[in-house]
C-alpha cells in the first residue's frame, strides 16, 4: 500500500471517560506497507505525544502488533498508546478479547492488556531501577528543596527519571526549567522526567515532562505512572495488593485518572478510554 491509500483511523482519549480530557493517541489501524519515515512524518503531523501504527502480529501469541512514535522518534513501549490502541483495535473488531484479555506485540515484546467494564489495564512488561546520575542537575532544574529523597532512572522500555517531591502542592505548582531537563535527557539517554507526591487521601498526583522529545508536558502518562509505581515498590511505599489512583493533567486542562494495582511484584496500569475521532486517514 502507498501512503495515499485510505486507512481506518481513530483518535482515542485515554485515562478518561470524558471526551477532550485525558491523553489523546492517534491510531492508524492499518499500517501495512508504511515505511518508518512515513510513520514518523505522520506522527510529526498529528502533533500528539504519540501516534500508533497497527500491523499483523508476527508472534502467534499476540493478537496484533503496534509501533509507537512521538513527533520525533519511535518508542519501544508507551502506556497510554498501549491502552488507546487496544481500545481502538477491540472497537474496530480487529481483535476479540479472550477471557477479557488481548496481547499486544511491540518492541519490548508481548504486553498483556485486560478489560474490566469500560476500562483497560496493561501489565508493565518489565522494569529496572537505578540511581539517577548528576542529581544536582535535576535539583537545579526543579528548584532547591523540591525533591524528596534521591531521584532514580526507571527503565520500563522508556527510561523515565522519577522524582518524589516534598508535597502535592509542589507538584501542582512546579515550573521546571525545560531546557535543563532536555539537556539532561540527551546526556543520559532518558525519555523524560515524571514527578509525584502522595496526597493526604493516599492517592498521588503526577506530572511528566519530555522536552527533548518535543513534549513539554505529557498530559497523562501511562509508562511514567508505571515507572512511579516501580519506584514506590522499591521504596517500600506500596506492596503486593496495593491499589491507588494517580491524578494527572489538570495543569494542561486534560484531567486524567490512572488506576494502579500491584499483584505480587507485577505493576498493572489502567484507566478508561473514549473514542473521539473515527474515520479515514488519507493524504
């Protein structure tokens, strides 16, 4: 197929049940024949934090395969695009859940996605924590006294810098130096920075920044929230059986809610999805 061939397309808001909130992802439901250069050009054109491209799976254990692009680069895995793509694929009848599960094939391997009511959740395919080097640069970018404890790099496919801040008010009012964060990401080959703090009710508030990838602030970030959960597990803040909700996106008018649950040492990240655009993509 050429890029001029009409292709089914959906745009899905993720981590919300309300259209025009949460985090949008553009989903090209038939990407067969598109080159990497064409996919990257489309992702740059949509100007969303991510655009996904669905193809037939090459692994018999998967229901479909997907490639995930930001406006500037391809990602091995990302959270809200995983849920939004699964929602779009199921809605379009391209995959049928078995025991309320579908399996996505992407660059990190197979990702299990579960359906419950109107919501979906993915099992974080992997995670690994390490201390963030040159933490003084992160302190300078966020402001003296903002960070609580030691920031870490958590690899969930994307490599997020995770920092716990001293209060939810500090998270909500934060105005980081995006130029400094972009320089840090380029130097450390990290995806961006996600910050969080616990609220008095036991839930958390989260914000994510990826300026080196053309995303000043990601409205609601699934992989960032998965990385926060991995950070909190290592810190002993949560454990097997823990459940909590993360709120994110209010600063950019895109209020979203991420549901996190821990089963053993597995991190499950979920939320609602709603289709906003349903049609045909063509140039």
